[in-house]
């Protein structure tokens, strides 16, 4: 009989996603009849805009159910390239530089796979999205963590980056706006980091999945737009999940220099083949009807902004909690160190005693913090804050 302790090093070296685990636990409790306030899910609680769904349904009706080119349907790749030229200011982007993948997560993994080899180091600023270090390990690389806490606005500095680079460094991962903190790098901050990247001759993976979820008149900047040299060194990843509330559609995007994009398309051709064909036609509608798409995003943003400020106000009023004002995405990342309990134990007890689900900071490389998503209803926010305050009062 085979021994199941002989799994691969990839299988035994990977940690499951803590965000998905928390969300699954909350849903399990809800299914059992518990009144759970779930702040764990990283997805908009809005439906996909109707015109996008209609385009997908029409594609199904038209029989667009066969294989598509591995890198994506040509019209969608061309529309995404046009978007990067016109909206992000990345000069000269061609459709051949774009790859459409089965989800933004897979776009990130493809980007990492394309430029690192076993033993290479990848610099990952923390707090980080939970999957970055695991993807690096799956590719045979070594994640090196650069921590930037609340005191620095959750942003690394050029000096910090420069000091972390070694002869083995191959890639820096940046995520702005950030999951889990909601921090957004300014243009000057990004340019200074890109200068270090170019000096060192390494690659940059810029995860811009939340680029349109911005507040307080903050602007988003794409590092690939800064110069031809920056464009050649940057792999920009994004997708349709967060902006257009299409998480279940599994459509990610990637834009890179021609040799990298070609290599990535080759990797995808031997792994997932192509993203779902008829889903891509829904995404194409989102790109071709840009004004309509942005109007839908603005409606969503108005609601998110109200929830953001209400949740922030509620957290700041709770003794023992300190919270930065997020400028993007749909998360707050409060510091709970003053409560005298580690975040994992805090989250477990909070769920057990008050039926409030949050994600502990350990999964993001930031012990002492927790992540709350405000992509939830106003009712959940109000009820959750009341329960959270009651729970914290017992700790201080």
C-alpha cells in the first residue's frame, strides 16, 4: 500500500489560504443556523453588472464554448492593451503583450514562474497578500520579507529595498492599492522604488487588481508607465474580479514585455490552456463599454466609501485598537497589540464567543493585526462593531 507521507515537496511546503479558511468557517456556521458577522471575504457583495452578464449569455447562445487561444481571445487582448495605453499611460503596449488567465491569482503565479528559477529570491513587502510567499515557494524560490508596519503607513522605503537586495534577488512584488492594508503608494514613492529596481537589474511584479477602488481623491499609478526601462522590467497583473464584481468568473490579466508575455502564454498553454471562453466575452463587454463600466464602479465605490468610514470610526472608538485610514481596496487592517492577545487567538475566540469572523494578521506576515473587509452590508458592520466592542472590553 502506498504511503501518503510521500507527497511532493510542493504539496508539503504550501500553507492553505487563511482568508478562504475563515470565509469557509463563517459560511459553515451560517449554514448551521448561527448569526455570523463575516468580515473575512475579499470580494464585492454586489452583483456583476447586467450588461456584462448579458454579453456572456449571448456568447453562450452563439456557441462560443470551444477552446480559445491560450493567451486570450484577440479582441479582449487588444482592448486591454488599449486600456493600458489610454488609461494607465503605458506607451506602445500591443495586444501581444497581454495574457488573459483563469483569475488574477493565476496571473500572479504565472508572472512569478516566468522570471524566477529554483533558489532565486523574491522580495515580498509585508503586510502582504497571503498567496505571494506561497506562490514563490511553489515556483522553487525563496521569499524574503520586508516588513512595513503602521508607523510607516504600511509602505517600504527605497533604502529598505536597497538593503534587502542580494545577488540572488530576482523579483520585487508590489501591491498598490494593498490587500490587506488599503495603502496606496504615491507616484513619487513608486518612482523611487522603481529607480532601485532598475539600478539592481531585477524585475517588478506590480499587482494592480484594486486600481479603481480608491478613496479620498487618491490616484493610482502604474510603474510600467514611468519609462521604457520601467516597462521592460515590470510585469503588471490585474483582473476583473474586484473592479467589476466578477470574482467567480475567474478572469485575470497580465501585461509584460514581449519576451515575458510570450513565455507566460507558453506556460499557460501547458497548464490551464485558456481562460473560460464565454466568460471572456463578458469581460470584453466591460472593456468596450468603458463609460458604462466606470459608472457601475462608481456606484459601488460610493457604498464602499460610506462603509469604510463607518467601520473606521467604529474601530477607532474601541479601546485597544489602532487603525490606519485605508485609501484603496475594501479592507481595514487595525493593530490590536494593546489588547494583549495574539491575533490568531483573538480571531478564534472572537468567532467562537461573538460569531464575528476576521482574518488574523499572521497570514499576512503581520502578527498583532487583523483584516476586516467592508465589502459587507451596513447591517453586518453595525452588528459586528457592537459585538467586537463587547469582546474587546473583556480583554482590557
